[in-house]
C-alpha cells in the first residue's frame, strides 16, 4: 500500500444536483458512458489522490473518517483504485 497515484489532468470533477461526477474531457467526450458518479467514499478517495499520499495513508484516513474496519477500508480502496486505473482516470505518481 505504498503506491502513490494522482488524478489525470483531463478529468473534470464536479458536484451536480447533490451527486459527485467525474467526466473525462478527452477521447470519447460524447460517450455518456464515460461519466462516473461517485459515492461518498469514492469522492473522499478521489480528493485524496494528490500525487503525494500513499494508499496506506488514504486507507487510514478512510478508517478514521468513515469509522470502518481496516479490512473494509482496504477492500473499498483497492476496488476503487482498480476501477480508476482500468478506466484511465488516474496514474502512478513519480
């Protein structure tokens, strides 16, 4: 959990009508399936992906902010990071 990720520059992050969404602004912009809605934990993780915080630090913050067990925080974080990587929304920080 020492990996560090950052958001790609071509992603717009907005709160619209009480929902938080991510919209890639390159590639298939007209493809409405490329809009991603985030739940509160996903929104929290997205905000923490600043290119300096390790996944371990983010997991610890999830635990304290959402009062969840380490295992649940790990599972949520790993699943969300895998999805963000698969969709090309984040990249490893150097």
